[in-house]
C-alpha cells in the first residue's frame, strides 16, 4: 500500500465498520419483531439520509460510498419497514 491509496483504504474500512454495525440490529429486529426501542422518526430521517448519501456516491462515482450506502440503506430500510409493519399491526386504527 502506498500513501496515495491511504484515503481509499480508510474509506473502505470506515464503510465496512459502519455498514456492518447495522447487521446485528437488523437480524435482531427481524428475529424478534421487537421494535419498541426503535424511534420511527430517527430511522425515517436516517434512512432518507443514507439514500441521499447513496445518490451522492453515484453522482461522484465513488464506489466505497456507493457500496457502503447501498448495503446500509437496505439494512436501515429493513428495520424501518419492520417498525412500520409491527406498529401498524399493533394499532390498526391509527
């Protein structure tokens, strides 16, 4: 590795760490359907933000940004949609 590759290496490591941090939450949420500790507003805003980061990565053609945010978007959206589905099932009239 040369010094010129350092920014890409740091970006890839950051993407790997932040993206993989969502896997346990997504698995736990899908397994237990316990969404009581998940904020709907926070996950809504976060998921939108990740989608915008993905669009930004596509616009500038940076694959670490694209890959990380595509996976994070899938995981965050899974948690968000599970939250919406469970809440709707618990409060059908709301």
